[in-house]
C-alpha cells in the first residue's frame, strides 16, 4: 500500500476547513432567514466570530499550501479546528 503524501493530507485538511467555514456561515444565514428583520447583532455575533475565525484559519492554511508548506497547512487547519471546538464549547454551548 502506498504511503499518503503530506500534500494529499493537506489537501484533505483544506477541504475539511472549507466545509467548517461553510457550515458556520450557513448557520448565520439560517438564523438571519428565520428571524428576518427582527435580527439583532447580539444574536448572531458569536456565530460571526466563529465564522471569522474559520475564515482566517482557512486563509492562513491556503497561504501555507501555496507556499508548499504542506505540514504547516495541516497544522494550521488542526489548530483552527481545535480553536473552533473550544470556542463552541465555551461560547456557543
């Protein structure tokens, strides 16, 4: 069996990160759709903060990927996902 390269692992990690970002942004959109014009910033601020964290993590991981730093890419994604999990448990409940 062939060994999986660091590049392939980093590509898979980037896909996972993009899915996490899309899920967080989708949560914001679903809340906005459900509440309509009565939506207040305080209601969605935690979700926007999480989406911003995911976007910045994705941006850093993509930069590392294009710099051919595949293990750094995987590390950035793992760190961002851990930070998002901690944020979810601490803030979102």
